[in-house]
C-alpha cells in the first residue's frame, strides 16, 4: 500500500510513493532508499526492545576506529549490509564498523551507486534511552577498478542523496536528494514511513550552541573565543551527545552544532564521509551552512575511507559567528 487516508480523509504519502513521483530519483536510487528505510524499521524494533532482547552494552570487540563496539552497533551494521547487498543498484558499501569498503560483484550495468553509513550513531547512549540514529550518504559509483575503493573517495558535493533515521520518541527519516529536505515519520500502525514535511528550512539565526564544553581547554583558541562571545551574548547551551539528535534539533530549532579539533584529535573526531558530509548536505539543503574551519565542508577532498574532520554546522548566521572567531 503506497497511499493511505486518515479517518478525516487526509491523504498520507508514503516514502515509496513520494520517491516514485520524483524526477530526480531513478529506480535504482529509490530501491536503495527503500532498503535503508526497511533496515531502519528492523533496527528501531531492536532498539526499542534492547533491554528485553538483551542487546544493551558492549561486546569484547573494538572496531577499526579503535572504539568499543556496542551490541547494537554489530546488529545494525549487519542489517544494513544484508539489506543493501540484496540491492542490484549498490556496487560499493562503506561502514564505520568495517575496516575496508565492501566491493560487491555485479553483472554489467548494475552497481551504479556507493552507499556509506554510520549504522548506529550514539549507540553508547542506548543504555540510557537517549535518541540514536543511522546516518547515510549515497554517491555514484565512479570506480573503474573493482579492486580499489577510490569510488567512494569523493567530496560531499558529489552526494546524490544523504539522510538519517532518528530512533527517538518517534522514528523519523530525514532525506535530501539535493533539492531541499523532506521529513518522514514511521507510522507504527501501518509500518510505513509517511511524508510529514517537505522543504524543511532551518532558521537563519538562533542563540543556541551545541558542543561538548567539557573539552573547552583542549579546543583551539578561536573556539574558546567563540564560547566567550556566546556566554556574553546570552546564548543557551544544548548538548545531547548523540550527533543525530543534536543535529536534528539544530535543523528544526536553529543554532549551531560544533565538534572542534582537540589536542587528542587535531584533525577532528567525526568521520568525514559517513557522518559529516551527509549532515552537511542536509543542513545546506535546508538553508544553513557547514564548515570545517573556514572551509566549506562539502568541498573537502577525502583521502581515506575513515578520514576524520572537525565540524561546524547549523543556521547560517550562527555558523558565520563561529567562523569570525577562528
């Protein structure tokens, strides 16, 4: 079923139906997005039943980043890989939890896209019922050699689509195909993602900053100067510690999300390809800005799959206010 109506007769549009009527979404891209949405339904069910199903807490393994894996990291990663591997339009998969990108063998003419993802951002917060999410980026597979991973080492400007699924009090899918941002909500009664808002727009200014201020003394001086400015100017601080939740609030309410470099991580800590780039595209498509230092984040040319970066993104005037101090 692709179209439903409420008891009052209001038409509800499903993700699948909405994609099918978009001229900028071919059948292959639509299939990928539907697979991601399907994976999201499986993941959200496991997230909501985490304590009942005994999937809270960490496993013994660490991932390629050297970080302790959570049980739900492993589960979510496997679900996304399984779903996307069954999609003929996918030729390359890259995940935060995998050391190398996965090259999928396809018959000639298939595999025209690469999909990159953080399977469960903020997973360490699962034990405390904090909102977590899946972040994803889709690129055209431009690789000519199946033995290399160069196909996914493209700047964020080349993203065909980007988005995230937020598993919170409701399950939201926020998506851009490069022409604005749309938001869908998972209807538990029907199991469908339903369109609830088109052309989401971020406020141009809002006196809110989101940053882990506990590391202030490790930030470069420009970021410390910005925090002094924000304190003196009546800004409010909002920080959840789950990137999906923090960016989602910033998208809807305005303000700025910052993840500066530190002495321990001088290049920044967020992953460029499957965290920073997709979020930057969403924010830009909603009318905001995204920078690394004073450089447009989406123009950074990646050199490796798990490259890290600093991030400043949010309302255009608030991002400019940070940049003035750098």
